[in-house]
């Protein structure tokens, strides 16, 4: 018997991955300047990884007899990750990414906990695997955050 908390968290995580992908993709395209190149490349790579996360989460929902949501359930939340009006403002994108990754980490930690409590090791494994990727994304962008002001 799957807890509703688990399917709710899986659904939330799935939707969040799409919003993250949408904003990483836009920022990877739109940023300008010599300082932007590394960040753009990293965002492009992360788009692929976030897509994989969404696929894994969708498959798990299906295995739990639920359907991954379509676009009508989508509710945008990432105010700070919108492509900046000043396309050389790499710093604001870095801040937005840090926020999105911290948010994702919180969701996957909750999912690990809920799955463990519900004795659902497969969902727990999914959450731990994705959590590790998000922590790597966060670490990479913390590095950009540290390096960036010094370069300017
Ligand atoms: Fe992700
Ligand atoms: Fe991520």
C-alpha cells in the first residue's frame, strides 16, 4: 500500500524537474559574455540530467499505479530563475540555480524519509539516486558562485 505522501512528492518532484529544465534551457541559450560560457555549458548538461530525473519519476509513478501529470497541473514557482533582462547578469542565474537545487534537495530528502517510513525501498532508492545528482549540481554552482565575483 503506497502512501499518498509518496505519490504526491513524486508528482511534485516530476513537475519541478520540468520547470527547472525550462529555465535552465532558456538561461543556457540567453546568457552572454565571456563569463557565461562555463555556466551555459553546465546548464545544458543539467537539462539532460533533469530530463532523466523526470523520466525516472514518471516511471515510478506508473509502477505505483499513478500517472505522471500533464501540463494542466503545471504551476510555475521559480520566479528567480527567469532569464534576466540583462543577459550578461550571470550572477543572478547562478543564484536562481542554487535556489532551485536547494529546493530539489529538500523535496528528495522528504521523499527519502517518506519512502523509508512507508517501507518502500524502490522509491527510496530512486530518491537517493536523484538526490545525489542534485547535490552534485549544487556543488558545481556553489563553485561558480565563489569564482564569479573574482573574475569580474
Ligand atoms: Fe533533477
Ligand atoms: Fe539539478
